C-alpha cells in the first residue's frame, strides 16, 4: 500500500484493495461482491481468515463490506493486498522494525547497581590485555575482541545471550560475532482479550475518497503540520493533473496555499501563482516551499538554489501588482534579503520599478541621481507614500506597525484601536494587550465588526488569551519550534472583569452566529471528555503521532499499572547517532526527585531502563525501553525525554520514533501501543508529555527543543524540564477546548443534544421555550443537570467524541480514538473549526 492509499488508511481507516474489474474495466459495485463464505474459494477464504487474525493482533477489525471485497480477490491479489495492508499498519505502530534492546532479557537482567556495572566496564576498557587473563574473573583464553569496535570482552563475565551490543561501549556489533549467542525470551502463551480495536472499512472509490479528504484539508481554516502537508501533496500527486479540479476558489490557510502553489509550479502549472498569492509574504512562502523549507517561514532554507529565469520574472511581476509591497517585505526582512540574491530585482528595475523600490527600502539602498537606476527609483519614491528618501539618499520605509506602536507609546489608544480596526486579524491578535493597556478605548461594536471577518482559529486564540487569569507562569515557545523555550512569572495587570465578560460575549456570539448558519441537525452526540482536549487553533508544530492530540490536552494514563516507554531509531550509514530515552522524576513542588536513564538503569522499584545503546546501524537500528510501575513510584510527576546525546538532529535519522505501551505481552506488543510519535525536524530533544501519577493523567507537550554541544541528558536539563512541566498547566488554562466548540455547533444547530458523561451514562438536552442559542450553549458548556437518555443514540447526524465506540451510520463524526464508528463519515477536529469560517467575506485571520 503506497501513496494516497496509505494516507486514506491512516487518516480515514479506509482500505482500497485491488477490486476485480468488471467487463468494462471498472470495479464491480459492492453489492456484486461475494456475500457468503460458500461462494468463496477455500484457499481465498482461509487467506482472508489468516489476514483477519493478523489484523486483530494489531488491534484492527475488518468491516463486512471490506471482508466481501477481500474475499472477491484472487489468491495472488489477496496476498499482495494483505501484505501491503499489514506493512502499512505495522509501520504506523512501529511493529515493522526489530526491537532488540541492550539487555535482551529486559527487564529481568538489568543490573541493580548501575555504578558497579560502570566500574566493571571501565576496568575492562582500561586494564584488559588481549594476551592476559580477564581482569575481572582471572580466567584465561576467554577474552576476545568484538567487531567492529575491537573492545576486549570476556565471554565468561559478559553474557552473550543477554547483551545485544558491546558490553564496554554499548555500540552495535556484527550479528555473526561469536560473542553473541541465541537467547530465548519467555512470552505468555496467551494474552488478555483485545478491548480496543479500530474498524477498517472498504473504500470502493479511492479517487472520490482522496478528493473528499484533500478538499477538506484544503478548506481547513487552521494551519497544518509539515507531515499533514506531505499527506496533502501525496493525495494531489496520486491524481495529478485531474487534482487541479479539487482546488477551491480560495485556500484559506496561507501555508497550505503556498505548499500547493509550489507543488503546482514543480509540476509545470504556473497559473496558480497569480491566483493564490495575494501578498509578498504569500510569494515568500511559495519560494520557501520550492526550496524545500517550511512555508510557515519558521526555518530558513538549508541552501539557496537558483530559480529558472521565467519563474523569477513571474515572481517579480506578481510582486509588482501588490499595493502594500514595502510593508509586506519588511514583515520578513532577513528572509527577503536572502531571497533577493536569487531574484535579482534590480536587474529588471525598468520593467518592475515598484518591486525594485521596495527592495531598495528593504536594503536601505543609497540612490544615486547620477545613474539611470537611481533616477528611476527616486522618481518612483517621490510619489510612493510608504517610503521616504533620507538626506544621504538612502530609502526608508514608513510602516503600519510603526504607526500603531507610536500610538500606543504616546498614549493615543483611540488611534491605536482605529488603526487596528482596519486590519481585523491584527486587532484580534493584540486584543489581550489592548484590553490591559487601553481598557477605556474598548468599543464592543468595533470588536464585533472585526470578529466577523477573521478566521475561527484567530477568534479562539484571542478568546483563550483574554480569559486567561494572570498570576501563573507564562510559557514562550519560539516560532522555529526547535529553539529553547523560556518562562516568566505572569505579572501583567488583569483587564477589568466586565471587559473580559463583554469580550467573551462578543467572540462567542460571533462563533454561535456562524454555527447557526450551518445546516440544522436532528440530533448531536457529544462527549464530556472533550473538555480535556484543547481546540486545534494551529497545528504548525505538531508532530506526526498515532493519536493526534493538540498541545496542552490532557488524557488519562492507561489504567494498567505497568507502562513501557519505547524508543527506536536507525542511523545513516556514514554517521553514528546516539539517542537516549530518559525519564525525569519530580515531587509535587517540581523538585527533582531522581532519574532513570543510562546513568541509572533502575530507580527504586518503579522504573527500569533496558540499557544504553550508543549506535543504531541498519538493519536492526536500536531500541531502548523504560518500564514504569505506577504503584511503586512515590513521586508525582514523570517527564519522559528523548535526547540526541551526540548532537545529531532528528531529521538526519533513517527512521526514528518513540511512544508508550500499556502492559505489553513480550518486549514490543503492537496491540499494547497507546501512542507513537515521530522524531523529526532539526530538534535534538523531544518532550512528548508530562505525566501526573497522583491524578493519573498526562498533559500532551509535543515540544521539540534545540540544543548545542555534546552530552545532552537529564542531569544537565533537570531544571529546564521542571520549569517546562510547571509552566504547561498554567500556560493552557483558559484555552478554548474541543468541548466548547462542540457545544457551539450543537446548541446552534441541533434540535436535541445527547451528552455522554464521563461515567458512560447518557443525558439529553433540548432547548427550552424562549431560550436563545447563547443561553442554550452556556447550559451545555456548563454541563448542567439534564434528564437521562434511554436507549442507543440513534439518528445522530453530528458526533464529537473521545472514544468512537458506537455505531453511527451516516453521521459526520470526530473521535480521538475512532474504534468502531462503523459507516460514519470521519472528520478531523480542525474540520469543526473550518465549518465556523466567516461566510461571504475575505478571511482576515491568516498571517500575512
């Protein structure tokens, strides 16, 4: 399974097997597929049964229609389809790779005393001679050099059936080295019944399914992460050029737009540049995407390739037609300076004078009236309101941001509000600051007019910032996503309570107004657990994960008492990569209480490390594990971390991922995997989550951090990790949750709302006589008392759930864990926000 088929499987749990073609070459309708086992050849029936069993071992079930489609294949087709399906699902869980830790008998054979184990290694390293008896046991002819590191290892002192690497340096050794001996792991003869399974459904029309998914992604109103943009390009690539017809008239998110335009340019379709690039920053995003960099402009291109002359002229022509070019260039001064070296704007100053002048203002170029170039740009500058020429002949820009800052600095708050009202997106982003600095200038009417024109993600972000109570800790995460974070006490003055309430009323009123304009619903089904999930206002920095959580979301720790964290990576052929899986432990006051890593393989009776592997050559790569016995850990907080010890960025790995399992059977159990996340990007430190053992919850952090130097470990980062863990809770208090978004949809659209409580019981809400939408939404969001709902929730048209363990045929459904939603039409959490986009107005919410 490759390309778009893999994307459909991962994102929609749709399987598109090679259905047998009819007489006209098209797949038969689903109704024509075999419906009874007796109609299926015996070898195919046994093959489907074997495939079902293999899928069940991974936690997946086959729907009835998919079963019939598989049964309609020939044995050769079934074999190919089954192998591709299993390969894709195993790769998603991490089951395709060999997971062999340093101690093959982990956790039983891990040394109790890491210090003594280290001393034995150092004695062997420093004192062992190849022609003398072992310095540890005194035996002769037991010491041999292992390959390729050539360390001298005593076969009597070090158990070759337990070690999977050199016992001295922990680097992988040749698999045929005589030191290594076979090892048998004891695996349970049976395991508990699988209780969490995901239903795989048939995709009878892959092209239509790809078009539907790609269209939803293109129309999304919140920025996507890099791996999601890659999925979108895969969908387009599988159906190009017919996929051009999927593109909407406007693509709301500028980063998505840039990725699509750059993809089209690489395919030779240049018409999208003029259609979808409205500002200079849009053009810069496209250029970044063409250079293989992030269209979000957080990470510069690794190199500056030359652009074809026709493309350079097309870019300059597009820039020439933009009204606010000077200001747009100054928004990203340094990136544009680098790109200018590729575009050569002065070379075409006669043809594109406005563009040449804008770059002159960007660079502070001195214009010489004695040259044709200088005279042309001076004449242009004389009638251009955004620039002025200094006495020394240098061009200087006059920007909107400078006027706003001058108004705020001078106490002219009415002017600041008036200026920002002309740019609604900027007003909403500065709203919290304005309410604190200039409460007397606040005008609900102006805010309402601005709110009606911005993207829903900007509205939700502004709402979360306004209602966040000062006094905690502020967490700053730089745009690059891989730089050091920092925290400061929140000493800002609180805005007046009445202003906060009025602002909430205006912003939620706008979102409810938009929801009321959507098609009505007969019944909606919501889950109280959504209150723990932060709404995805932006997913730019989100990593690829099995369970897609928004940063700051809270989920329960798996209910079993044993959790196993895992790490797997493989290094390129020409470079050694040493990653370390570690867990830092803190008490209730975030004081450092211990660690479990390569320096301490056992921490009390609660944590056990599988041993430190210091290289990961193909084909095995390397794996590390940490077992956590939740009952035996007396501290409160656990912070698992992946460090690149020798300072190699994750992006240079052949493959790399981490995650955790719940009470696995054997060393690596695919069914027990509860989360798996990729190691990617320029980061060298990954903090996936913070676990609170007292409340049995974990808060999703998903933070990729950069670092410089050698020897990254917990001991050197304990204080920084404590600051991060302590800041996460206060940093996300007040943020809009997915529960609120679901309540807005339900209150504005549904005649009846069924809510699943945390204990699994169902209650029913209906709008009271004379109750307006805002009051109904407030009652839902507050989870007020409601009568019980008897019977299964039939007739549901919209479902927003944590666990999708109910049959909802025909419903439009989101579920964090889509176990068994049956024939429901799955959507992403971001789609719920996209539905709340302003209708009939240009969106002013995306950054320019």
